[in-house]
C-alpha cells in the first residue's frame, strides 16, 4: 500500500528505523506480548484529563500493524478517549489535556513538531454515526483527495476506495446522487471509503456499527476484517461478541479509565488473567 506523503511529515517510519517499542526505550505494556517488529502504535504512561477529571490512567499498549485491535469496556471507561488520542482528536476539546507518550512508528505524536492535521492523513477515523457530506457519492469520497491536492487519477482512486469499502457494486450507477440518500449501512461504508481514499496507514473506528441494523452490522464486520489486510484497524465496540468475531487483539478498559488487560482476543475471551476481566466478559457487571 502506498503511503507517500510530503517529506516534511515528522512522524513517518523513516524518522525512526527502530520499532516503536525499541525507539521509546520504555517498559513493555501490561498484558499481551505483541511482536515489536509489527508494532505501529505504542502508548506509554498515557494520561488524559478533561479539566480536573482524569479519563485515562497510565495506559501502556502496543498496537500491531495490519491487525484488528478492539477496545472494549463499559460506558465511560475511556476507550473512546484512548482512540481519539491516537490521532489527536482530543486536541479539538478545549479542556482536554494529555500527559505521557503516544508513538506512531516510534515518533511521539504529541511532540511539538507534529502537525495534527498531517497526522490525521496517516491515521483516519470513522465515527459512530455516519456523517456523509451533503455532496454526491463521488464527491464525498473525492473530498479528501482534493483537499490534500491529490488531483491525479481522482476517479480511479474514488472507485478503488468504494470497492475496498464493499459498496461500489451498490452505487456504481448512482455516483452523482447525494450520499445522504443512501441507507444507514451504505452511508457508513461510504464514510469508510472516504477515510481510505487518501491512503492512510491506520483506520480508527468508534463503534461504527452501533447505529446499524443486523444486516448492515454484518457487512461492516466483514469489511473490517478485509481492511486489516491493508490497514491497521483500531475499533471501539460495546459489543463483546463483535470484538470476539473480528479482532486479533483486545484491550479491556474498566471503570476509571484503566487498561486492565490487553492480549490476543482468543485468550481474553477464553482464559483472561484478570478476574475483573472475566467477570465483565461473563456479564457479572458492565
């Protein structure tokens, strides 16, 4: 997959040849043992505050490349806050403050020389509620390309993104129609196409199927698994069965903004190390 960006990007892998976990020289995260050669995102002692309230406490995690990492836990546990920290979406909240380190290819994304807008070109995001623009289907997907000045072969890139998002067959003859006329599931896949059209390395998804019917949810789940062949996917979900179905790694956040366990998904759901995680997964609370 092409990841060409302007040379001024301070957070590309070229800035650090060592894997993120080696480049940081920090302790390994609690729980799990991801291969450092595959690590694309690492957090070390990450704290996030909203005013005086601390939403995340000392999060250590290594997220592997080209896999699906699920973030699960009860409402208010900090999983969406962590997700938004990865591409600095929390910067848009006036009272938000971040301490600790979060690395993308060994580069701390909170360093002063990192441009958050440029970072988000590398780390795209799909939100809980589909948010197509009041534009044609074609222009929705082409929007990011045009904003970034990637005007060459726009039609080919749009069609490729729609195909990768598993929606091209449904809209190929309707590209001039408004994206707002699509069904909810189609709108969400359109937003995914828009996110991948600019060729990011990482796709963040904040409960992308929570507002969809079972058929549309199944389509999104199938798509997430396919996307991981070319992208690193981090997904927040309240649906534990969904996490078990589609993810390779699972991080369990519990009340108070603590990461309690992070490991291979099959181990989390079959033999967790932490009793609180087992209680949560078996429905004793949450």
